[in-house]
C-alpha cells in the first residue's frame, strides 16, 4: 500500500505535466523589470502564476524575444504563444489581427531629470529644444512627430539604465523612464533618490495586456479571467508598484486607468 502511494505521488505530477499545453509567454522588453533571466523579473513570476492558476491545463514558459523577431512572427497568421506586458498601439496594423485580453496593469512614461537641474513637465512644450534620452525600440506616443519637426532631439540608448547614466553624466538633460522600472533602477543605483528628479506629471499613461493569435477562444477566456484577477490581487499590485506615480483622477485619465489605479 505504501509503495502504491509513493508511485502515485511520483506519477501524478508527471501525468499532469504531460497533459499540460506548453505556451511560450513572450517578453520583448530588455530591462530588468520584465527581461527573462533578470533577478526577480516579473515575467517568470507571471508565467509561474498563470501555470498554477490553470490547474495543469497550461504550462507557461517565459521566453525572451527581440522586438524585430516578434514583429516578423506576428506576420504569421497562426503563431503560437502569448505576448505579455503589451499595448495594441505599439504594434500598428499587426495589433488588429490579434486577440487581446482586458488590461491588467497601468504604467507611465515619467519625465526625469537631475535634482540639480530639475524639469517640471507640463506638456510637450516643456521639452522643446532639449535632447531627450529614450530607449531604442520603445514606442513613445506622438514623440517622433516632435523629432521630425525639429522641436526635440532623440538620444537613444539600449536600456533605461544606460539613459540614467547619460543623465547622471549630463550627456542629456532629461530622459523618459517607465514607472514600472523604478524599483529595479533603485537596486542598480543605490543613491538614485539623491540625484534623480521625477516630474509630477507623467508624459503618457498607458495600460498593459496580453495578446495572442486570433481564434483561440479557450486560451483567451482563461487569460481574460486572469487579467481580471490581477486587478484585485494585492500581491501583484504591489509587484507592479506603478499607481503611486499616476494620479487616477488627473486630467485626461481614462476610465480604464482610474479602474487600474483605484
């Protein structure tokens, strides 16, 4: 009897794992908040959480993918997997061909400068004539039109951490930094609060969701359920740690943003 129980204990997890559908959870962000393999990254935590919530139905595997490769993959009508931390306006016409879940997180592009030379952002006119530190491949709403009009100069880096270094070295007077990146930037720069100035008003506020190829109703239903659960999961909202930088009732905030930061 004891031997049979031991066999069952060994066999059942194996059987469940065998039955689970393996699903890549694609991540295109290079920064430590989301990047697969970075210590404490949210993507691997999300993959584990989704797998557990599925009750053995799905096994999500956090998978890093370069943005350009992801865009090529989206041109295939029946690509496999799920993309995390996304917003449809970042993917142009390709977004229309995908199935999107409800939003589960709010984030913002903060305007940062040095405490010794602070910039109080009110609107884009505050940026005119300045060299702005941005991240290559990131989508900044209406920013390219400012560059094309010659109102600002875009100074790209390969990461937000590199942008903060440029700011610290006075190679740029201002940079954009995602609110979700702040906890990890505090880990990389122990003295960050002593020299970094955050403008009270974010430049843009945006939501994050999951998406997948169309015509997968069961997977879409599951992820919609989990997106709704994330909104009321205190542990996850503390992990996101973004709402304190976003005033829910600020002028122009959408209903979705108020809901996400209630």
